[in-house]
């Protein structure tokens, strides 16, 4: 499985993708409404366009509608599509950007606290804000519009516990190495 934003080749040994998701679709609601309004206004203008303005008036209306659709819908959609959250059994990965990509990886061993919040409307639509506190320079990661935020928080918490158990289990298996003194010919 290859998640957009994190390919298999970028996984470490024994690392597996557990969850991959984008921001909730409601982040595109404004863009969808603007696209619908653009189509309605352009259609209305084409309907009432006087015959004397044909065909150049039609071209102008269509060109303006395409520019508006690009700016108001396509750019936000590409921003949504290229924003990717990936949760692996070792780290939480954020990747975003259309032309310039940025990323942030938070190792699960560095996470100190995970919390979520969502208001009534967000609960009805099934998304919320996830806050991940980690040890390090950048400390807090606030992610808005996370779908099924409670499930993501629970899964993240479960993976952190598994990672801590895995790491502490490795320490228990290490036994001190005994070095026996070799007998010399002088003895």
C-alpha cells in the first residue's frame, strides 16, 4: 500500500502504514459553493447575453468562469488533495503543498499528549481538531478538520503504547554479556 505523501520507500524497516487520510471534505464546502455560484452566474449571463455580443461575449463569459473556477475551486481542491496525514506504527506524518511541499514527522516515542475537540456542528459532520504535543523544538501540532478525530486519537494512543512496549521489551531481552577470562599458558 502506498499513501499519497508517504511512499513505501520512505518507510523504515518494520514500519507499516496504519491510517492515511486527508482533511475532512467540509474544508471544501466554501469552494464547492463558489463553484456552483460561478456556474449559475455564467449560465445566467450566457442566457441574457444579447445577440449582438455573440460570439465574443460568450468567450469572455466562459473564460471568466473558468478563471473563477480555477481560483475558487481547483486551487483549494488541490490543496486539500495534497494535504496528507499518515499514521504509521512508528510516527505521525504530515505532508502538504501543491508546488512547494512541506512535511513534519513526529516520532510516536516523542508524543507527550494527544487531545481532540469538536463543537456540535463538527460532531454532526464527523470531524474535529487534533492536538499532538511532543517533546522537541516545535512542541505542539494542531491539526484542524481531522475526519473521525476521536478514532484517530484512540488509534494514535494505542500505537504509542505499542511502541513504548516494543522499545521497553527490547531492553528486557538484553542480557549482560559475560566475558570469560582466557587462560594463559603461564597459569
